[in-house]
């Protein structure tokens, strides 16, 4: 069975979700990173992008904020592009941790890899896998070029955020050396850590994140530019990772209540993917205890519930 939804229905549901979620409060900015602690807490945006490039966007959708852990999605895609999904599975893994994103114990959960590229330890390992080995400038160009292809426009380094991240990343430093000790890092530890820190410090807006999500939903073709960003076979792999660990220790609750594979960042951004249907992004800085935006979560849930969407629904939804 299948049912159709129209662009008008999507626009109305998105506007309604944005309006209702605006009054949702609670949570706090990421206080442990000085730059993020000072971002205006009431900022809020919601953007939907469809496979034909149609975009519905509301609120502070052009405000540039720190991408943070949403960058892990992009770099996991790049690692799968450079190698293959199978090699990324072998070298890093694709298992949920059930732990906070910064947990050192995620490295020790399995004997042969650091669990998933969508938590800190696995993301550092993913940066170490990138080609060419031993060449940080070329690796950085590959990271930014890949994100530009996914976003449809180039992100920018937020230098103050990069300094804040570099000055406070003590736990990530310990992870890099622990990964090295267990032969789960594939290039210089401090270079890999710095690449990871820099990618988390990139500035994006909600429209760019929705374009990335729509590119994943559209089997690797960016709906905004019309260019192929990655091979189609990577889309179901990255969506499965987002579904299994995108909200860290709250992932099961999130997927149960929303039906939306999504990935969060402590900068306040969330990207969600409905394969073949749309990409969704929301942004607001106040976070819950797991580091997920409170207001952005509310908006995405309202949108999904209004249209009765979800990847586990037995009725297939198609665009009219």
C-alpha cells in the first residue's frame, strides 16, 4: 500500500511544526565549549528539502553555527567513498554504543574496531583513514570538498570555535592515543585529532544541512546542484548508521517516537533523512542531557507526526 503527500501538505506541516516548537524551552547551550556557550539561545530554524530541490525553510535558516558532530556523517561518507562501506565496517564498525558521544569506553566495547564513525572515537579513526596518508593539508581539502558537494555550497571554519575546541579537547586526545595503542588508528594520532577538531568547527546553516540530508535521501545526488556527491550504494549504509546511533544514548527513544533516522550535534543542529522522500534539518542551541537540541527535536517530531511519516510505517509514502 502507498499514499501520496503533496508539497502543500509538507509546507503546511513544516510551518505548523516550526510555529509550535518555537514555544518549547528547556535545556542549555553546550557550556563546556566557550564559543557554543555564548551562542544566542533562542535561535531556531527548520528546513525541508525535497529530491527536486524544492525547499521549505523557516526561522534563522541562514545563521551560521558550529556543525559539530553532524560532521561525522559527512566524513563517514567520505571514508566509504575513498575505500568502501565494507572496509569502513571492518576498520571502524557500525554498531550502536548506547553511550555518550564522548565516552572512552566506546573504544573498548568490541575487540576489533572502535564501534561506529558517528561517535567521537570512531570519527577520529575515520579521519585517520582518509587519503592521502600523512598529508594533513590534502586530507583537509578532501574533507571540505566532500562537505561542499553534500551542502551545495562551501562551509567556513569558525576560527574562534576551533580555538575553543582545541583548548578543551582533553578527552578526545586520550581517545586518539588509546585508539593508537589498540592499532585502531591509521595515521598520526594528533594529526587525525586535529582534522576531527577542525571539521567539527566548520560553520554551516540550516539550509546547507537540509541539502546534505536531501542528498542522502536522493541516493547521493545533490538536489540543489544536480551533481552526484557520492555513489548510490552508500546512502542506505549511512542512513543505517544514523538510525542506530544518531542520538547517542537516546537513539532508541528518538527512533521509537519519531521514526526518523537523524544525527545531532552539540552546536544545536540535527539532520534527518527519509530515503527517497526528503531531507530535514533543524537548529536551536539549547541541548538535553545527551547533547541533542531540545527545540529542534520537538520540531522534527511534530513534523513527522503531522504527516504520519516514519521509516518503519507499513504504508509507503510518495510525493504527489
